C-alpha cells in the first residue's frame, strides 16, 4: 500500500500544466459504444478512472490502442460488442453506469452492475432509469445488476429530470442520439463536461441542439462517422492548484485552461483576497497573507462545484474570521473535516453545513483519505503544516489527479510517494 509524505510549509511558485478532464473523458469514452467507426480521443488524462473505463470497454469487445505518451486512444467497435458491464470493473467507478445508455440505444439490451466510486452519498441511479424508461426501456434490478431491454428500440419522448443530474443528463443525451424521432430533455445539467460530450457527439454525426438554458433537443440518427476529438481541460484540477497557490501565499501560472469556464472559482478566490490575472489560456494566481472569510454553498454549474468544496474548506481554515460552507449536492461530503480537525482545524458540522473557524495553523499528522477530493484537501493542508505529514489510502487520489506529486514538486513542494512498511 502506497502513502504520500508531505513536508510543509513552502510557497508554491512556477507553472502547472492542466491535464485533460477526467469527468469529460469518461462519458465520451462510454459514448464510443454507439459507433462502429474509428474514433480517436486526444488529451486523455492518465488517471485510474480512465484506465478502468478503457478496461471496461475492452472487456465488452472494443478494440483499443492506448498511447499514454501521446495521451490518446484509438477505439474501433467493429467486432461483436458484449452488452455486459461487470461488477469487478464498475465497482470502483461511478461513471460505469454511463455505458447503459449507448448499449440500449445500439443493441436494445444491457446488463450493467450498479456502480461504486467515492463514498460521498447515495447518488442513486433511479434518475437515469426513470428517464430511460420514458424512451421505452424496461428494467429490473437483481443481484446487484441492472437488467434492461428496449424491445422496440428507443423511441423519442419529452423528459424532465426530477433534479439536475450530470450523469443522468449524459446517459440520456447519448441514448437519445440513436432513438427514433425527437427527444426533448428538460432540467438538464449544463456543466462544461456535458457540453464537451454534446460537442463530441455532434462531431460524430449526432443531431443535438441546446434549445434553452437547461433544455436539449435531440433528433435520433442511424449512422455515425469517424471522428478525432480533443478533450477539454480539467477544471477541478485547475481549481485545486489555484487554491494551493492562494493557500501557500504562492505564485502559480496555470496553463492549458479557459478562464471563462471557471469564472465562478476565479471570482470566489478574488473575493477571498487572491490576486488573479487571466489571459486566453492562462491564469496567474498570487496568494496574499490575509485571507478573507466567506459564506458559500455548492450548486450545479455555473455555481460553485461540490468537487472543490473540500479544497476550499482548507483555505477557509486560514481565513481571518468564521466561514460557512453549505453542501447542497451530496449529503455525505464532509468526511475530510474530521481529518482536518486532527491537524488543528476548528470545523463543526451541522447536517449539510460546515462552520469553519479561521486563523488556523495546521500541524503535521498522519491522515486517512476518504474519497478523491478529500484526499487532495489533505495534501493542501499538509503543504502548509510545518513538518512531515503522511496521507494513507491514496488510491482515491490516483483516480482523478494526474502526476500530482510531480506537478507539485515542480513548483517547490516537498512531496513523495512511499511504500507502507
């Protein structure tokens, strides 16, 4: 078992190149199941979730040629595709559910394991299933698997999601692309990763239009074409390193980004007191000694992302007063707070609210990561603690951050991976 050793405290200075988006790559990889043509996807991040999705596609019969050096993958689904997604591969990755839509659209049947991933709340799949049933899907859940069929194929319909869900929006956009007739999806997620998926499907030959702020209209097609597509940047990774600069009083240049996509995060960090300057594909962020307190809540895009809540909490521990974070997306996403308290933080949890006392001086400690974003929040706290901290269960971290130790070392951090004795 691997651990991370972090020795703080140092100001981070230098340039960090942001990788391709994990949360964009996963639905796009799933969507390749729609096609029997050659597909090339570029700017893939080298993270565990991507490896797992590629293994899943391979197990189903996709012919895959992955080049980690070029950060690209070539996929060709000309062979017979199995409509079965096993528990062994889906158990560690929430995005496994995204193969359900394309399998039903193209093959009219699917057996997909109920997904796993981070333990940050129920994140039920019922929104996916109820929406797919309106396209003509019949399903049952037995032995931990979703058994679904569409005997007459998928048929377009009007669907309004009961709540905003990124995964359900993605699954239905993919599925409806092959449905007969017109599908109108309302109350859709509008995260940039959803837009990236839509752009990929359009380039592949699908007929998809945004017809309202949260409305997508899809006309089903029967044929697709070969495509080469470049994945968008990872906005959560970018936000994490921006927070790292503000937290350590550092000076970082974040490159390979589109600042307008993370305007909310930039505005929040400016409000806290960071000096931020943006260009076409670059952000420079300079942390200041004084960090202002804040009251904030997570919400669907364009609101503040739940995937940056844990990282922001660390920063607010250093603020000059009391702060509050209200978590409105997941009901169990404050598990990192107890670990931060072990380092000297003063955080109290009241249901979905966290009250954070400021002016904390973090102390080094041995820590336990509970999920992907919690694991990186512990790294951030350790970067400011004078002394050596050890972070356990870093397999969570490897699911979503590419070369995080190397990127941090390149800007002055003392961090290394060690083996458990």
